[in-house]
C-alpha cells in the first residue's frame, strides 16, 4: 500500500515537467503573407459587439473637431472573438507604451492638442489666465 502511494507521488513531478517545459518554450515565429493586404487610413473607430464577438468599424472623419456635419463613412469592419481581441489589446497597449516612452504621452482629446491653452482654462480649479500688465507712462 505504501509502495503505490510513493509511486503516485513520484509520478507527480514527471507530469509537471512537460507543463513547465511548455511555459519556458521560446515564442514561435509564424510566417505571414501580407502581399494582398489593403492598407487603409482611419482616424475614427467604433466598437460594438455581441457576447461572442467584438466588431470594430474603422472610417475617416473629415471633420475631427466638433460634430461632423456628414455621416462618417465606415470603410473597414473587423470582427474578432474576445480571445483575439484580448491579444490585440495587449499588443496595442505595448506598442502605445513604447511610443509614449520615446515621444511622450499621447493626448487623445483633439481640443487639448489643437488649443492647449484652452484646455488649461477649462480644467477644474485652474487659475484664470492673468491679464497683461498695464504699461506705466
């Protein structure tokens, strides 16, 4: 009886070894053929979805400041499952973090990028801009 208990315990490390080996494997490079891929520029995206899939629409907003007068034309729609979406999220976060470490923080509010002084005035608790001092004659 004691022998079967010892043999079962001895088998545990052997079973764990393949799992550890799988975790330490080097990433495999996957070959991708992208010669037929179509490149499209987008400055607008809309994310919707269902319980099983995520839908990301891309388009061009010709009027990035204010409310567009004309409807934004969606040119590309990508539908992915949530597993792929999570991997995409991680890759995008890593890429943006790398970019920001080199070039500085990205401001996503167009009004703050275009009119930086206006953003400071609109900030809650911001001190009002000082009026220019009057010249003494």
